[in-house]
């Protein structure tokens, strides 16, 4: 009976811990783009109370995606003046590291849901790349940790179709037409 009560209490704590957790996620769980095109994804937070500071990393496939910019979202700014750090790109590992933002001064943090950051990527290779959020730290205005969960996303980059651009077709067609007209003008080739 004692083991049952201990296990029941442990399960109750695990459920209670996950119920109050803030969630970080991308605004689109699945995105499709063409190779050579850029696109922007939001990293959103939901179910958070009194958020004062955050830091996290984003993982991606560097053979398929290239990060271009990381900009501050509007969520934390609604609680006051912020200090935003866009992080640094490690293109070998496929990571944007140490994306961080924090409120300056004292006071209550931001609560509810909204956009923490916006990340613009460019599709540089065909395939499907998984995006992950990791090494997440959320702090409240008392600098105490906030429990959190994350969910990733996937981006499918369609490669070039292999067919020439319309402008290339018109150039080739024009050259062939010019060759035919010149041949008609000069007449058949003569052997001397």
C-alpha cells in the first residue's frame, strides 16, 4: 500500500509539473518552400506567467537551410524595455546559439501567449529539415526558472525542377530562329 501511495504522489507531481509548463513552438509545424527562397518562422510561447528573461538555441540542417536573420518578437516588449541578443550562427553544427531577451529593471514580466522571436531562413538544398528548440531557459521576475516544453517543426525545400527558366527558353528559341533565318538568307552550303 505504501508503494502505491508513493507512486500515486509521484505521478501527481509529474502531471502537475507538466500542466503549468509554458510551451515554446514554431508558428508552422510544417512548411514547404522552393530552393533559393527565404521564409520567416515565429518562435511562439504560450501559457507563461511573469516571463522576464529567456534564452534558447535552434537546431537546423545546414545542408538544407541557412539562417539569415533573427529579430525580436513583440511578446516580451509588452512588459517593458528589453535587451535583445539575436544569437550566433554555427553553420557547421546547424545551430543558432544563445538567442536571448530580457526585461531591463524590475517589475512584473509578460504573461499569456505571443511571439518571442522571428527567424528568417533561406532554402539552400532540397530535402526536409527538422527545426528544434533546445537549451531553453525561462526566468520569471524573481529570476526563478519556469517549467517549459517545446515542439519543433519541419521544412521541406523543393529543389529546382531542372526545366529552364522562361527567359532562358526565349533566348534559346531566339538563337535557333536567327540561325534558321541566316541559313535561308545565305542559301545552302556549297562544297568548293
